[in-house]
C-alpha cells in the first residue's frame, strides 16, 4: 500500500501526485478525525481496511544559539488524542535542528505504540514544516552513508548522532511492516504540533 503514496524518486517522501491530490492540497484539508483519536488520510484511492494515519510533529527552541536555549517537541495525532505529546528536550545546549530531529524520534516512538494498539495500521504520514528534517531523512542520508557520513564538502555531518539512529529506526520499522512517509508542509499547517512544542518550553 505504501507505494500508492510514495514519491518514485524518494522512497520516504509522500507524493501528492500519487495520492491523486492537486498541488494545492494541504494536510489540514485531507487529514480528518475519522478514527477516534487519530487523523486519517482521505484520498480518492483509499484502501478499504487499511487506513493511512497522519500526524504532525514540530520542534521548538526559543533562545536558539544562546546559553538560555530551551528545547521542546510536539506530536499531534488529533484533537485531544491521548497519543499527542508535549515534552522537553532533555539535553544541554539544544538547537532548533536538534529539536526538530528529536520531534521525529518522539513521533516515531508514538507511531510504534499506536500500531501496537491498532494492528491494522501500516502506513503513517508525518507532516513537518522542517525542510531540514525532510531533506536529511528522505534525501541526504543515503548519500551520507555512502560517503562515510561526510558532506559533499568533506565535512562531518552535523547531528549524525541523531540522524543515523533515526535512519535505522525508519528502516527497522519498515521491515516490521510499519512504513513512514514525510510531507513537508507550510508552518500554517502545523499549528497544533507547534503549540504542543512551545507549551513544553514555557
């Protein structure tokens, strides 16, 4: 089923074209609370008995780059969903990039929990407004692994300590029958996850 929505050139990217959406389609237009506590992707090619679940993630880091920086993550599965998360980033000197990556980890951890509670779920669409997250995990990571975790300029990959285990986690989840695709959306579409991330740092 994953292939129905998968970008042909980037296997971890959600394709609006493959899902038969127009370019104008936004996550908030097509992720609806059909299942209690979860948002379901509503497309013309829905597979009966195999709903695709959408969730929103965000990282917050007020004071980014300063000694007073605080990090928080937000994960949003739906209105008042028990699977929603608002949590602190428990590491010294957090950054915006690390907060965003830790939000991915929090989201993936919840996806595993949700799939254990709901055995029929096998595909999840993670919506984020972070181009950094989407680029790292759906594009650059494949090149970095081939290049020994060096950038095209020969530098060490920043935040490898988070990106490498996230990449492995995504692969392991896929082998276990839980696939994840990423959808880069505008910040205006990610209000609830942003709210949860910022609550965590207040």
